[in-house]
């Protein structure tokens, strides 16, 4: 059963109507079409666990972000179990390594050390929503994180150190994000006048970002506007 996403069709038509300079390359034009088809067939509610988004714009610490396939991970676990079948502690460590939890925990500890909780945005309050059925999320201190959210949180912690308390009124994200940055800023108390994500070359991620933000913020604070290239 196919899903109907009018906003996705609108973004795709806008993209194709632009001058060649503003349209995607041949690589991204084909990739966008494939991702759109998968979203329409499988539903945007699952976009963070679908193969194509995982391969193109949904980062992970474990598979596929660690360059290991599901079969390779299973083979490594099986082989280790044959060598040390009774060493549960070592098996747990291997599971955490292959699944990405150790890398995620390392980034989380850096975030705790780097962030100033007395300055906005209040990164220490953030817990990621589960819209999109993420294949990978980790819980630390009762809060949920993915590789995407920890990437943004670390960058924002760095930025806060160099702003000197200066309020931020407009945030422009250039790239194919899927709503994580907007969710962090909204939860963290940065009352920006606009949060703009430029995804005109990737309509599928624009549709994903729109749905994810509306879910995380209960729809009441999300306004989507088109901004075509001149």
C-alpha cells in the first residue's frame, strides 16, 4: 500500500523546476527518486530504519555506519561465542562495540564535559523523540540519543563556548537533515525566529524533517515554507 505525501510531491516538483545550477547532481537525482519511492511504499513513520535512508542520510554508530553488514556482525558474534562461550563479560563488551554503544557513550561523556548547562540552548534537557522508528537509539541517564542527535549536540556545545552568551535568532542548516537540529533547539529553549533547513536537493529528507519536527513538537510550533532558488 502506497502512502500519499502532497508535501513530498510539491518539494520534488519544485526541485525539478529549478535551473540546472540549483538541481541535484545525477547521483543525487537518482538517489532522491529511489528514497522517495521507498518512503511512499514503506511510510515516513519508518524512515529511520529503512535501508536507503540509513545508507544515505541517517547516521549510525553500528550497522551500517560502522561499515559492517548485519551478516558480518552476526559472524563475529558467533565466532567469538565459539572461542569464549562462558565469558559473558567479554561477549557484552563485543556486543557494545559492534552495536555502537561504546562509541555513543564516549560521545555522550564528551558532551557532558563540554556543555555549559547555564547557557542556552539547554542541551542537558534533551531527549530525542522516536519518530521514524530509529534503528538505533541509546539511553544514557534516562535520555534517548542517536548518532545524529549526539553529532548536533557536540557541535552546539562547541558553538556555545564561542558565542559568549549572545542569543541566536536565526539558524540556517544547509544540508539534508531530518529534523534533529530543530528538535534540539526547540527543547533547549533557543527562541529562534526561524529554523530553516535547506533540503531543496533532497525532497525525501525535507519530508522526513517536516514529519519528525511536527511529531516531536506536537505540530503546534512547526510552519513549513517553500524557498525556491532564485
